[in-house]
C-alpha cells in the first residue's frame, strides 16, 4: 500500500509568544528566522549574515556551504498570505541579479499561489534548480 503525502493528515503548530502579535511583522519574521537558522546549520551551511542590506533589498539570512563554499540567500515568509509571482521575482532578483549567490531558498509557512508555482518551475528548468522552495506542506 502506497501512502501519498496528501493522504496524511500532518500538522504542526509554531507557538508564537503573545508579545509578537499581528502588529509586529518584523519581530515575527525575526522569530521565524531564529527558528529556521538551525535547519541550515544542521545541513552544514554556515550562517554568514542576518538581515543583510543590499541596494534596494534586504536579505533575511545568508549562508555558505561548509564543504563547497557555495553561497545561498534564504528568504523567510512567516504569514498566512500565499506567495505570489512578484515575491518570486523579487527573490530571484535579489539572489542572482543584485547579488552573486549560488542558490536561493524560500521558506514559507504559506503555500505558493498558482502562478508562482509555474514561475518557480520555469526558473528551475532554465537555471538548474537554483531556487529551492519549502512552502506550506513542503516545509513540514
């Protein structure tokens, strides 16, 4: 019997302190970044910067692979709104046009909207899977 991921009723909750209410998106974002940073450290990515400011952009987390020395930008989205094409375009611009990262990661508690899924697939087909998305169910 094969069990598909969609057949599983998997859910986990991230408990957010009351002090990080809806009126504090920056603080909630920092909280989520603190939560996901160890994921990269456990995969042998060294965190090289947090909240790095570039001309026209701010990068949540910058990491470097300890073995290959390749670099990656990590964008964290901790909200309920879906991720739309403009978010993907901004991320790829920040990672590959404004900077010289090897990869870009998008970690989101919400799902990708339909058009953004297509954009991610198109980008990865053209650029050899340089955009890694862990969103919604894939983040689990």
